[in-house]
């Protein structure tokens, strides 16, 4: 292992050697190295988060035909620092009747639940926090801590809007967790492992990016990720015209900042998981073999594209009603995801041992067929709905004529 | 004392302390949140035991689903989420005595059992608990019947939930 | 495997510390002028009435119950999905039975209107 081929692990090993050289025992040396590694990871994530504030503001501005921040620094890139200073010098207000401990714990838990995800993100083949063998379920577990933080924030604020926002958000998050887990199961079935490292490797040599073998799973994961994030069209938790800001309505200053930072980083992280699970992670046709940092850059670019898609949806699609949102999940997305899962499982068994391209092609065609059948079923359903409504509309029109 | 023992003692203290708070706090939502702390401590115990899958499932199912359901249920049932009544009844002395005696008896019993001092053998390298679990769940000489019966249990729970919480129609 | 969890625990501790530092900075530099109007819960400018925490509609509870049941169901899928390749046809049939039983419950819930938001 040289510095050039694997800088992160080389530095870690070097630190370990230095620490043991000082006469520390290996356990302590390992622990301190681990601590430093985690610190670097968190600092990187937080710096990225600051950058994301700029990205988000700039992109939303372009979507809305505005310029966005352009005063501080080139293209306004230092705007987020000004934002941070502003948040820091704001007064920290705790509303009367709030449950102080829970109220203060909620933003911390919210940010932690997002940073937890960075433990398992493989930035490159040799740059990752840990390689957990249940990584995909860990992703869901971190999400459930986020759910808890939202209900804590909503309940402890002693505000009706906050409570209502929390209820809506939690209902959306828990509902869409089901199709999300099922969508996560599909790469698991194809790979035979829940480890994100294995999943990335399986999309490399002798494999295809999973969005070819599982396009429907990709879409289902994207939709449920957006719902999990509480972004438009599923942003009922902060429907401005009804409940203002939702669960974090009472938070000011840096506590609000933590929620905001957590939300942006969460969105980017889901972009990253989209890239890992379905778009080959840090792999790009062998380019990642040049250097681990090239792999990391490829990964970050892919994650940014995933994040951009999430923003694109957010700023294009209007908010939908809560009954539509839950109905869409329970009556459409959940059964669809289970059908896709079973078909993938059966085909995976039938196609075991075939060439990669045959496997990918058959899987892709199967997904196309399922998608087409789904659309046909939806069309038939909406046609029947329209038929049921038409006479009523006509009679109203006639009544208006008279 | 090894690092694992320290982690175990710390998490055991968290579990017991939070469990006491669950039953003694007067605020119901606080009780639910202390329950979350207890459940998280149990997840740490699973992690110590190398049961990775159970650790994550503990968080997903117990914290992510059951604790959320508890909080929803608390907010559903009461307007005043506080308990004003007496916390102890007349029999508390006898109950404490019986509890202490049971604990002492268990302590004596376990102290004489050699399993308590045994150290678990290290897991063979390449051992993957999830794979073992998956195989055991669906193989005929292990848990296939409980696995299928579990689905019947879930079905019963689903029907029960729809019946109880269902809208009147 | 324990090592992975120690790494994650380290990350949790550091994340909490980072969050605390952020809040601490706000405490340090922010103004502290308390007044009654400011600490009132925000209700679009109206003076709030009644308790802030209200009873919740029962439909949220039903969503949570449905979620738990399906969550447990998909958690059972996960270990199966990992060893699925080795299991062959038998594993597939078993999972089909498992899903079929739950499908009955799903159809029941749909027919009884538990999936509607009324």
C-alpha cells in the first residue's frame, strides 16, 4: 500500500504506527484513528452541506427564472457562509409551554440521523466508513430515527401547526418506507448481499448498472425517497398556505439551521444511494481504477445528479393532497413494488447462470412489460372514473343552461 | 475489564434507568421516549452479541414502527397527556420484597450455573449471520413452519387492526 | 462485526457534538431579549387558544398500524433475499405462500376501506 494508490488508508495506517510508536496500546491507537476518521468524514459532510445550500438556492432560482444568490463571491458561492452567520446571530426562542428537553433534542437527532448514513456511503473502493453487511436495512433504520426526531419536534413545540405537520410528515414517511424497502430488496436479490460495497462491485466487471436490470425499482426508490425527504410533491408537512412551516415552525436560529442542513444533506445522501444502488456508485467504465479520488469525484457527481433530479421534481410538481398521497402509496406503489419484487425473484432464479447481457435484457423487458401493464391498468381505471363522472357533469351543464 | 464489558454495563444502565423512567414518569409522551431509549439500549446489546441483523431490525421495527405507534396511540387516547393519580398503591412494599427475593433467587441460581461465566467462542471468519438466518428461516429442518405461521399471525393482526380502528361504515 | 458498530457509535457521538457546537454558537452570539409576545406559539399572528397539543385523528393511527404489519413483513423478506440464490425453487414457493397469506389481509383491508383517507 503506497500513499499514491490508497491515500486514506495509508494515512490511517501511518497514524496508527505513530500512535503505537508513542507507546500507546494498539486498541487505543485504533480508537483514536477511528475518531479522527469519523471527524474527517463529518467535516467533509458538513462542508458539502454548506455547498449544497448554495446549489439548492441557485438551482431553485434558475427553475423559477431568477438569478439566485449572485452578490457574495463568484456566482454567489459564499452566500451560504453569510446564511450561517445570519443564523448564528439570530435569537434562539423557545415557545411558551414547550417541552424544553425534547424540543432541544429534536434538531440534534435530526442531523445525527442524516450523518449516520455517511458511515456506510462508499465514496470510492477504498474510501468508506464501514462495510456493514446489513447496510440497506441500516439506511432504513437511520430514517426511522429521523421520523422520531420529527414527531419529537412537532409534539414538543406546543404549536398546533407543528403537531399537524409532524403527523402528516410521519404518516408519509412511514407509509413510503414500505415501497422503499421493497425497492431496496431488488438490488439485494440481484447481488445476494445487503452490503453497499458488494452491490457496487456487482455492477462493475461482468455486471450492468442496476437501473438497466431494474428500472422500475429505480423509479420506486426515487419516489419513496422523495416522500421520505418530505419534498414536493409530498411536502404536506410544510404546506405554507395551511400550516406555515410544519414541524419546525417554532425553531429559530441554529436549531432551525440544523433541520435545514439535515434536510439538504439528506436529499443529497439519497441522491448518493440512488447512484450506489442503481447507477454503479463510484464506478464509471474503469475510470475509477485510476485513483481512489477519481472514484470519489465520480460518486459525488453521480450523487449530485441524483440530487438534481430530486430538486427538479421538487420545483416542477405541485403539492398533492394527503388522501391522494397515501392512496398512491397503499393502493399503487406498494402492490406494484411487490409485483416487481416477485417477478425479479422468479426471473433471477430462471436466469441463473446465463450471460450478463441476456440477464439484463430479459430483466429490462420484464420491467417494461410490468410498466406497460401498469399504465394500461391505470388508463382503464381513469377511463372508468371519467365515465362515472361524465353524466353528473352533463346534468350540471344542462342545469346551468336552463 | 474489557471494553466490551464496559459497553455492556453502560448500556445495561441506560436500559434499566430508562425502563424505570418509563413506568415512573408522569408525562406519557416522555414515557414513550424513555421506552425508545430502552429499545435503543437493547439494540446496543445485540450489536455486542454480533447479531448485526437483529440490531438493525430492533431499530427499524421497535423504534421506527412500534415506538411511533405508541406515540400515536398516546396522542389518540388522551387529551391531557398527564397522569395525576397516585403512583404507588398499598401493596408496594410486598411487591418490592417479592421482586427482591426473586432477583436474589435468580442471582443465586445463575451464579452456580457455569454458563454465566463462559466466554462465547469467536465466530469463524467469513461467518455471516444474515445468511445463516435467511437459510434457517426457510429450510425444512429449521424454522420454516414458524416462518409461515408468522404470516398468519400478521394476517390476524392486520384484520384485527382494520376491525378495531376501522371507520364505521 | 462489532468494530463496524464502534465506528458507527463514534460517528453518532461526533455528530451530536457537531450539532451541539452549532447550537452553542447560536446561544453565544444570538441576542437574548425575552418577552411574552415573542415566546407565544406562532399561529399566523392570532393569539393561540387552548392547549397546543391536541388529540390526533384516528386515521393516522390506522396508517401506523398498517405500516408496522407491512414493515415486519418486509423485514422477513430481507434475509430471504440474501440467500435466495442458494435456496432455489423451494425458497421461492415458501415466500410465495408467505406473500399470498398477507395478500389476503391486504385485500381485506382495501375492501373494508382501511386504505381510504376519510
